[in-house]
C-alpha cells in the first residue's frame, strides 16, 4: 500500500481535523453564549497573537545561524519604527547579503 493511503496516516489526519474543528466550534459556541466578554478573558485573548508570534520566532532565533540572528535583530528594530514591508525587506536583504558573502 502507498504511503499516502496508509490507514494509520488517514486516521491521524481525520482525528486532527476533528480536534481542530471541535476546538474552533467550541470556542465560537462558548463566546456566543456570553452576553459580554469578561476583562480577564479579553486580556487573555489579546495576548494570543504575541504568544503565537513568539512560538514561531523563538525557535528560528535559537537554532539559526548568525545571519538569521542579526537579520531578526535588525528587523525588530526596523519593525518598531516602520510598517511590516520595510521590516520584512530589511530582514530578507540582510540574510541574503550574509549568505552571499559568507
């Protein structure tokens, strides 16, 4: 049997899909029942984007080479002053220059 049609893999994908759907619909149903959002829940929901961004950036910074670390630091500084596009372009350019020179 092919790797794509492995029954264990298909079962795992279906279970992950059901779990994802259940958490999304469960959160929607829970929020729909509330008349207003409590302040602590609002603060927790506001912290989610920063937590997700940290989980994406921290491993790359920790495991990356020096070019990645410098590019991330420069992108952070530029991101504090400018919008997203200059930040992305600066980080990308720095990585490309370092990789070309080293």
